[in-house]
């Protein structure tokens, strides 16, 4: 699976990321390439019928990446150590658009 993320602030692009989910050693692996940097891999570490977690505990942030399907919404969360050492979680909610 391939994906692209583009972030804009005040209508101007500020960053982008190429995303890929592939099998490496028969394990689903999420590979993120922010702003064209080298890829960082996160291997599937848990999941169920409507959710999946990819983890890389050697990465600074995020370490786990989770996606949950909730009806017509897709919820994501990125977590790991914040600057103060406490766990920081950034949630996202995506919904299908009509049109």
C-alpha cells in the first residue's frame, strides 16, 4: 500500500511524507519517509479486526503508530517520549469526504 501526506499551514505546504506498507521477512511493515528522508521502518506489533499497531522502539518519535477503524472514520495515533521524557500522543481522525 502506498500513501502520501502533505501538511499545510495557512494554505502553504510545510512538509510532506511518503508512506508504504509492505511485507519484510513476512511481517507487515510501515515505512515512513518524511520530507524525502531515508525510510524508517515500523513492524506490525499487534492488531485485530479493526486496528493495527506498528512499532519501532529504537526510533525517537513516534515509536508506536496505531490505526483504528471506527465506522466510516479512521483514527490514528502516534506516540513516544516527549521532550520532558513523558509519553506524548498525537491523535488524528480521518473521515471520508463526499463529492
